[in-house]
C-alpha cells in the first residue's frame, strides 16, 4: 500500500450519499463509513469533484471513520448532464477503460438506435473504449438478431458490437476476449436490459436481478447505486443503476465520432464552419441528395450537435458565474483574516 504524508491510497467501490466504501488495492479488504474531510468539501468546485465509484483516493485511515483528503487525477470520467434544467455534470463512474453499452433484444424499447448514438457520444467523451452489447439474443429470432446487429454496427463505427445472452452464456466468451488484464469495465444502459445479469455471467457473483413490467417491457431499478466487482485476470466491473434518460455531456468532436461517415464527407464542404443545413457548397447536402448518406442518421446528427452547442453555451456561462463566486469567497476570507491595523 502506497503512503504519502501518512495518507494511504485506496479505491472507491461503492457510495451511499456522502459515505464511501473503500478497498485496499493490495489485500482487497474493504472498509465502510468513510467520509471526506471538511477542507475537501470547502475546496471542491461542484458535485462532480466528489469521489465516485472507480476513483482512487488518498485517505488517512482504512478503518470506519476514516477521512478522504484527496481524489487522485482521473484517467477517464463517465459523465452525463444531470436531470433537470440546471447545467450540471453528473459523474457516474471514474477510471473506466472499457464501457459496455448494453441493450436488450427482448422487444419493447430496449434497443433504440437513436439511444445508442447518444450513448456513444457519452462513451467517446469519457475516454473509455466502447463495446456495444446486445443482450438477450436468446429472446430474438435469427432475422431479428441479424437486423439488430446490422443496425448497431451501422450506428457504431469504430466500436465492437456483439450479441450475447447473459442467461445462456452465448457470446460471453467472445465478449471476455475483448478485455485486457487490469481493465475496469463500466456498464451503461436502461433498466431491464440485463446489466446485473451480465455481471453475474462475467464473474462468480449473484447480483440481484429484476423483472420487467409486462405491459411495456420496461425494467425496474434493481441496482440502486453503483458498485465495483472483481472478475478474473485483475479485471474489475462497475455495475450502475439503469438510465431513465441520457442527456449528453460531450463536445462536438465526440458527437462527430459517432457519425464518422458524415464527418468524412464534411471535409469537402466549401466552408470550414459549414452547419450542413443549406450553405452553398455543402458536401453533406450533396451526399444526402445523391443517397450516399442516411437521412435519419443526418437528422440524429443535427439533433445531437444542436444539444451539444446549447450545453457548451450553458457550461461557459456557468463557469463565469462560478469563477466570480470563487473570487468573492476568497475576498471575504482575506478580509476575515486581515490583521488589525492593515
């Protein structure tokens, strides 16, 4: 265990409000009821700075009542825009190397191409390598399997796409072959697509799984908070609650990565800042007219780019307000500590 200034390094394996369960990376023993220090709370700029599952932290004691002093720099960050009107980053997990985008082929709305495109934008922004997992292929007939796999591969350029069944273990060995020793896997998907069942299939766990509403095949939340588990070959996996909505937290480059065919064509546009919505010399519009690009993919691209641009404007405005508030707080603190007679 590494020690710096009497602090020891540990990893966050679960979180319950403002209390954390940490793990010793050498012995894998865990300790609960750990919180952050008061100075940590005072210096953070927002909720996204607090520890999340997957984080590496420096703590004064690996015992109940220990205090987290520092979150070590994150290599990757899985984030989305928090629900609601306010533009706030919600960090789902940290230090993930592979992100499994999980969908279900059991009907209903458990596999939507538009949701896959949105999830890919979030995945590319995180820094993790996305793998699209179409679970429950045992519930689909051969034609449905092939159609779904084709649609997913068309929507996910640059990502592996696999059909698996957590129930029958079909495709699980092939999925495991895509992991490397030391990987930390993340799971992103709606409730009811079989994320917890996938954890059970990949490891020797009995994570509680849930049922779906018969009327619309929508899942109920069985995983209520994120949790890190260990698989073989020093591989970890973070099981997270299912999504009811997914608002992107990404930039234009990440959205462009999802629509690689559009980005490639756009290189031939007359203007470098072409919005591809009617400017003269737009190569994207020309490709659409000639049938080289899919119209629905183009519409999805415009929608995500518009959402990303709005998010960026709101982020910039919020950053200005936060910086003003930070200097206001510093000024008040300096006045409070100023010596008499100054």
